[in-house]
C-alpha cells in the first residue's frame, strides 16, 4: 500500500526568520500526524538551518534542485553528495521553472535523476504539459516523453522509491488547479505507462499532483485513487494551510487506499 507524500516547495522564498518561524509552527501543528509523509524544500541556502530546526521531528528535508556533477569546477551548483551530507532526502528535479528558465531537457533531467539515485536520494521528478499542449490534446504525449527519458536510460527499477509529481504548467501559481477528474486521468495514465514495463514498480510509485493545491481543493484531489499526495507551492508557506492539506491527505487516503 502506498503512503501519501505531501511536500512543500518553498521556491525562492525565505529568510532566517521565516525558516525559524514556519518550521516551529509546522512542528506544532504536525506533531501527531501519522498516515502521511511530509517534507519541505526550502531554498538551498537555508537547508542547514532547516535541518537543524527539524531535529527530532517527522518532517523530512527536501531540496529544490541538484546538479548532474558530484563535485568540481561548477560554480554556483549544489551536488547530490552535498544534499546527502546535509540530510536532505527528497530532491525536486525537472520543475517547470528549470525546464523553462534554464532550458533543461528531458534527457538532462534524467541525468539528475541518475545522480540522485547513485547517492541513495529520492528524486521528485516533475512532469507536466503547457497550456497550449493541454489544449491541443498533447498531455499524455508530453508526460510520456518526460518519463521515457528516465525509463529508457535507467529502466523501470529506477522508479522504485522515487516520486513523480504531475504539475500541469498552466496550473502552477495560477489559482487554476486541474480538476480532480482531469488530474486522476493523467495520474492513472502515468501509472499505466510504467506498468507496461513493471507493474510492481508502477503500483508502489508515489505520484503527487502539483499546481494550485489549496485547503479548498486538497481533499477532493486526494480522494482520487492515483493521486498519492501533493507538491505544494504557495500554500506551503503558511503553516495553517499546509497542515490542513496534510490532514486532508491523511483522511482521504485512510478510505481510498483501503477501499
Ligand atoms: P503552487 O502550489 O503555488 O501552484 O505551486 C506548485 C508548484 O510548482 C510546486 O512545485
């Protein structure tokens, strides 16, 4: 049975004060949560502070990106070895911000996936289509290509203990989430696509939804059988909202996974 994962992607938001306060508030609110894995991904500069602040809590540390190289003359980058060293576990790769602003290709992102696996870290592979691709019916085609870049180089086994985050680009930061039915259809397809290679791997892989997840739409999204949690942007910056979303996952999955 899959264990849901709700992860906060803080993006380019934070300060020493904010990290301290937000983590303190999250710890208070999530002290007794069970039935859902929780992670936060602060900016790289605050990972050490966040790790310290999370000591003794069940909230895992995540990060927002990794370089393909482990060390060397690569100015300004963060390596998988460093992320492992600092105690980060879930590492976001292929976010649309990187695909768009850094022109990262599916093949380059597959290399990031490989370097994370080599260090025993958990990739959170973001995939998803643009508005235009969506409106021209290319959603499955785009997601397939993004997943195949990893499947064809590393094989289906790479998805053991890995996470896929389906984040339609048109839903990110727009307040316009995919409907639960729309998202479920894509999640189901992603699992089916992996199952063609290895059904056991497909069954265990966590597929998060991301894109304008809020306290209002979380419960309904999580009620879908193939939506195993969320990658949350804006709403993860408010402890109350993030905790409400996590509790919605706990409640929904108690019934969905058992039914
Ligand atoms: P929002 O929840 O702010 O739409 O961001 C989603 C996202 O990009 C998470 O990685």
